[in-house]
């Protein structure tokens, strides 16, 4: 982040260059750009971490209250979502993605989107999916799994095979935008690698 905010530094510019591509783990870099020169990178990271963790805990509590009006001790396990070894790489980006996933889940459940808003049932997942894609692939996987579960339960009058097929198809249609972004990301990374090989 320091390098991104000081591209004009003659010493740094001789050793580093910054190239942006459409890939996951990009969220923190994009969020940092407006604050270059206003807040030093470490302060920005600390504030972002604190706000993201607070957002996760608040959203988990909101989901808990929505699904179970009577509070129980299980909600106290929410902080465990913010620290784990599996997602040690891209840590802060994953936290931001997790917050967006939980917010997405809350919106879908709170407003009963699948039943009441058929158009939004496809628009919202694509919107949130695109944002989550920029954060972390694992978080996008969580969102996809969650939506698959909602779609599967939404067709409970069918056989489980038909429910599975419909859930897969509708979930895929609900994540067209992040899927296209993943294809563009793959092409972008391949082009970048070819460019570097040519320079070498």
C-alpha cells in the first residue's frame, strides 16, 4: 500500500511498478486509493480491520435476531469467523468479503427476496457477488453455497434431484457477473505473465 501511494518516489519507482488486474484480493488496494496522502497505510489498515470486524459481528447479530428472536450463546462464536488459519493468505480481503457475504445473507433473508422480488433475486446476488469477488474467492464460495441452499429449499415440493438441478441452474444464473469476472481475471493474469516473460 505504501508503494501504491508513492509511485512518484524515484527510489521506489526504480525497484517497483504497480499493475492492477481484475483478480480477487484486490479490495484493500482499491479502498486504500482515495486515502493515499491522507492517512498512512498502517493506520488505514488498522481502521479498516476494526470496522470490518465490527461489521461482521453486527451483521451476525442481526442474522441471529432474524432467525432466532431469542438470543443464545451461539452468537458469541461470531468472533471465530474473523481468525482462522485456512484464510491466512489475503486475510483482510477475506474479512471484507465475509462481511459482504453476511450482509448479502441478511438482505436476502430479511426481505425474503426469492419469494417477493423475482428480479432482485438475480440482480442482488450478481451485485454482491461482483463485490465479493474483488475481496476473496473463499468468501465468494460461501455466498454461492448459501444461495444454493436457499434455492434448494425454495423448491421443496420437487424431488431432491429436481431441486438440486434447479438450485444449481438458478444459483449459476445468479452469479453470472462474478463468473464472467473470473474469466476476465484468468485472461488478465495470463496476459500479464506473457508480458513478463517477454520482458525477461
